[in-house]
C-alpha cells in the first residue's frame, strides 16, 4: 500500500509523460531506482489512459493498468519487440533491465533486432538501464534520445511555521 508520502512527484510524472508522448525517437534512460520509475509510469497510465506495457524476462509484457495477465508469447525480448512492432494499437513499451538476465538479454538481442529504431505513431519504446551500464546498440543510434530522469529542477519553497520547506506540486 502506498502512502501519500510515497507518491511520485507530479512534476516528474508530467515531464516523463511529455517525453513519452512527444519524443519522435526511442527513449533511453538510466536509473537505479526502478521502483519509483514504475510508480511514475503506472500513474501516467491511470491518469491519462495510455496503454503502457512493461517487459521483464520473468513475465513478458504486462499492462500497467491490470498487471494481471502477461501478453502471451512475450517473455523473450525479441518476442516482445516483435509484438510491439506488429501491434495495431497505440502503446508505450517499457523495457527495464531490472535483473542481470534482463541486461544480458538486451545486450544480445538489441544489436540484431533493430525494429526499435523504426517507430510509428502507434508505438513508443523506452529502454531503462542501471546507472553505470552501457549498451552500445542504443547509445550509438541516431534514433534514440537520452532521457534524464533526474534533471536539476527549481525547487519551489514556501514558509511554514517559520521554516522554509519545499512545496509539492
């Protein structure tokens, strides 16, 4: 159960949603805090109604709306990419390297399976790697935009009980 204090910052959620919907390229991001990212993605999914799918090698593609049943036949990364490529419905596909196996599979599949470079209006892809990891197939592509998940932001401050405190959006 999430408390009010564990909810993602709305400004971060808005910035992420804007990047997901407006970027003409595949997105690449680095973070060691995948739990926060998944909370932000789920909030985007629920607030906007966007179809967002998250991939893991353990389950395959899973809709962030229901999180119940994975899409059949998408446990392998190449199968999940093929599904995203052939889908006729708008969707955002999130590929997060949460385990070492996920990262190894990305390193093996992405250089060979280049469908992630050709986007249509119906699909958006985002790859997330742990900070400090590299994946040359993504980093060297002109069809990939680097997304900074933690940009330096101006923090709005307010006076409460004689103390300056950050204000939430």
